[in-house]
C-alpha cells in the first residue's frame, strides 16, 4: 500500500497488471473474448480522431480570422 494508505505502490501496480494479464489470457484461451462488432469507426480509430482534430483546427482558425477582421475594422 502506498503512503496515502489508499493507492498501491509502483510495485503493486505491476502485481495487479500481472494478475489482469493472466486473467485476460485465460479468458481468451477459453474463447470468451470476441472481436468487436462493426461500429463505423476505422479499425484503429485514429482516422476518425484525426479528422475530428482537423475539423476542430479549421473551425478555430476561422474563428480567429473572423476575430482579427472584427478588430481590424475598428
């Protein structure tokens, strides 16, 4: 237990990680794990996140240009 008597130490996190890994591998061996159903997100999910980030950046840029134009008119 860590110094705050609430959270594990670094070693404790490694112990928990080993337990989780063992349980996941056992579940996989028993056939309990399945591939996710198609949900419209690319397999790695990054393409959609990158598109969202690009769209957000474009909106921010437009807002900044509009703000700059507003100030240049005064």
